[in-house]
C-alpha cells in the first residue's frame, strides 16, 4: 500500500504495514481534524535532521495503531518508528503532573539550563532519568544553539569492558523519548521544536528513586550526617536513623553507599598536606572567634608539618585554677597519619578531668617534646607545680630542660602494667626501676600536693574518653574537630555539676558540725570524699599522747579490715593548740587536699568544732566564681557550609515556632498558611531575579 500527504490530511491514521529501514518523521501543525502535514523527512540516529526529504510521497510508514494526531497531542513533530517501537511503547503516568509541567512543542525558556531543568523535573515526576545526548555550538561564537536531551536508556551500545570485569550494568533499551530545544535568534530565547514522550520501557516509581541521577542528599540530610559523624556515630547507624525518620530506606532517595561517599569526600581527607591546610584553616577560624585561642605550628626545613600545639580560650582561663598539677599523656595515636597526640589534663573543683591543651607531634624525640612543652608554657604564662607522665626518656629529658622547677613523676600504672603481669623483670630492669624509684614509688611523693590525681585515674579515663570520639581513620582536621567536641562535652559536664551543687546538698553522714561546714563549702563530689573520712573516724582511737607545751603528738590507731582480718595501723598526728594546726604522717591532706580521719579525730578529741580556714581549700569550693566559667568553648560553627549554617538557623527557628502550635488543630493551620504565603513570596522573588538575570544577559548580547 502506498499513500500521499493528501491521504492523511484530516483523517485518522490507520495501521499500515511494518517496514525496516530509516525512521521517518511526520511534521504536522494546527489542531483538530484539520491538521496539515508540514513534511516528511528521514532522521539520523538522533532524529534531528532538518526537513529535506521529498514531501510528495509517503510510502511504507509504520504507525502503532489508529491515532488522531491532534487528539494525541502531537501538535508539532511526531516521531514515527519503524520496527514497531511505538507499537510497544508506553506513555508515562501523567496523573501527578499539571498540564504546564508536560513538555510540548512551542514551549519557550529564557535560558538553556531552564529548559534542561524543566525536562529533568518532568522526568523525575514521570519516573525516568535523562541525559544530554548532543549539543551543537555556533562555529563563530562557540555558544550552544541546540541540544538534544534523551531518556538515559536511549541507545544500546557495546561495552568495551569484558563481561567478567564489567561493574556497571548496561540498561539501555533503545528508548526514543526525548526533546529537542533550539535557540531562537529572533526572540533570543530557547524553544522546544520536537518532543517525544513515548518510552520503550515501563517507568517505575520504586526503581526511579534508586537511579543515580536522582539519588541525592537534601540539605537536612547533610546537616544530620555531619552532626552525627562529628560525634563518632557510625555511617550504618546514621543511615538507619534517617530511614526511620522518613518511614523506611525506600523513602530516603539515596543509599547507604551514597552516605558513606559523602562522609569520605566531604568530611575526610587522605592527603596529609591538604589535611594540614584544613587544620590550619580551623585554627585561624578559632582565632577569629576568640582572640585568646592559642595555636602554633612547627615546620621543618622543607616547610612541611612537624608539630602543633593549640589551647582553647576556656582552657587558658581554667589553667589559673587547675594548673597546679598536670598530667601529660602521649600514648594515644588514633589518627590516620599515626601522629602522636599529647594531651594536657588537669583536675577541676569537682575532681573530674579537665583539658588544658593538646599537641600533635611529628616524632617522639627530645627536641619535639621540648618545643611542645616550651610553647605550652608560653601560652599558659607559668609552668605547673607538678607534672605526671609515662616513663618515656625523651619526655623526661625534655621536662628537665624546659621545666626545671616542676616536680616530675611517672605514672605508676605504666610500670605496673609493663613489668608486673609477666613477672619477667630482668636484672637490668630491676636496676633501672631501682635507680628511678623516686620517680614512681608513692612513698617519695608524701607531703606533695597532687590534687588527688591518682596516676592511673587521669590517663586511663582520658584514654577511654577519646576512644569514644576518635578512631584510626580520623584525619587531622577531624581530629581537631573531635577535640572541639571533647571540649564542649567537658564544659557541659562542669556546668551540670555546678548546677547540681547550686540546687542542693547531699545529707551529712554524721552529726559533726565540721562535716556540715564541709558540706556548705565543698562541691558534692569532693564532699563525698570528705564523708568517707568522717565515717572512717569511727574506727580510730587515741593510743598515746605526748605533750610538749602547746605541741601535742597523738598516736592514732585505725582499725582496717584486710582479708577478713582486722589490723590496727598507727599514725602520728602533730597538733598545735595555739594555732590549731596539725599534720598527720599519712599526708592525705598534703597530697589531695582532704583532711584524713586521724586529723578529724584529733580535732574531735580536743573539742575543735570548726575547721580552721587553712584546711578548707578554695580549690574545692563551690562558692568561688571562676573566670573560665564565663568563657565559652570556641566551637567551630564554620566547619559546615554557610548554606548549612543558615539552614540550621531556619530549622531551629521553625522548630521553636512549631512546638507552640502543635496542641490545637485550629492553631496548627496558622503556621501552615503562613508558610504557604512565605513560599509564594519566595517563588515570586526567585522569578523576579531570574527575569532580571535574563534581561541583563540579553542586554549584554545586544551590546
């Protein structure tokens, strides 16, 4: 059967017969049954050859069924397939689309990107993905003049990758759904010349959300991921929490792999040089937030990173109160580059560990430690009275050279853990431990104030604490960010303890007025230690008394239960009647600032009912206003993008408003109406900005 242009004008197009060969395009215009035939021409692979085929004859065209061209909506160009591709095609579900959201010939756009965004939005709602197939550029100006945007399953290609090693699947099915947009030089905008909405494959909503093109993280999701990653929550847990928030993983719009890739690409850095640059940027931001933030970086001869010391402004202020005894630990190496991490730790008025600065070392040599200690003391202004470290020889010599007036001792737990478990102590080790006995045996520290810093407590507690925030893949910039989080946690903990002390007191264990005095003066945690001594006082009794004028030497016997056996241990307490000063050979007060049960019993025996002020240390007092409590940790608000910071601010404002209107249905409609009005205002504002941008572009082109 053969046909002509006249045969088809104003009639229903009936099925002819299939033929192989070149696809043809039937151009028509107008509407209703009076549609006129514009032309018939062969198409290239993309279907975008301009009309040039002879219009006089039309033979062997294959149509997919009885279709009225105008009723089908093909008012511009209808692509006609050979090989029955239209016969087996499907039109996507347009039920969720407005009429102006469906592409049609003649639509105009101010910019090419707007046309691309329009078709991409349509494709997302119609449940398929797009790609730019071809773009033609002007030979003189090099500006684009037309573009073809296809369904991403358009052409089946042979893969150059061998099947066994091929990772990406081949999903092309020869789909012909596409649009063709061209620049109209007369009107200076872009117009849709050709549209084909038929697909050779079904469009599925459940599958479309998992297409790579549509798997994206919203700003809300990015903020949640960053916040959770900063506090050490694992990616799989973050993904599970986000899934629960939206009602299941299928509603997220991205996969767990996308989440992990975002964390890796956005929040972590494998390059040590880039990592150092990010860390330096962090230091500068902290300095801008608070000028009292201290940092210094040591570079080698090749200007490469060697060491760094930084101290938060709050830490510097707290050193005035807690810098008498400092623990220095460098056993923690939990970062990607394996750099030793040095933390300076003190004890606050609640008896808890508090951070006083930290450092990253390029190596563990004497010169490196000397530089760190000297810079840290330069920051603080004065050296600590006492310092505790492990038995590292490099550290020992560095402290001796840079802190000659500071009393230095070793962690006893390092020695106990290193030598005692196996009992494999050699003669050389015995001599080594004996020669350095004054560095670790407690008897040599009696009478020296160590602020109740037991050598095991501070290092182990900080070690465990950092373990909750840092891991072996932590980059340098993440490392300083997590240290930032540690500071915030410590600050919050101290504020909570202060609030608890201001709220009330725990009851006394005895009726002693001295205990009540400590109850009113000391923080709760330190008062608990005092209470233990008041309870133990019941196990003490005076054995002998030696008087020499106003001086009295009282021998106290304390009953102690050891392995179900009661032992009596004697302690001499020297007491001065005239000054009410006393000293016990157990040296508990001198070392920790808490009066021992022996001294309390002597006071009780000599009817001293008010503790002299010299034994009520301001260090443990809850009544003192400390300067550092007025200084907030310099939390790095700039670690996120500026848009994320603005987004979080808007969300926080919205949450505060929303919680005020959730109790009443009528009130709940008020913020909804307000939001809709705000969205309409924003849409109008965006349209105005786009219009101004287009006008400016056209003016530039005209000039």
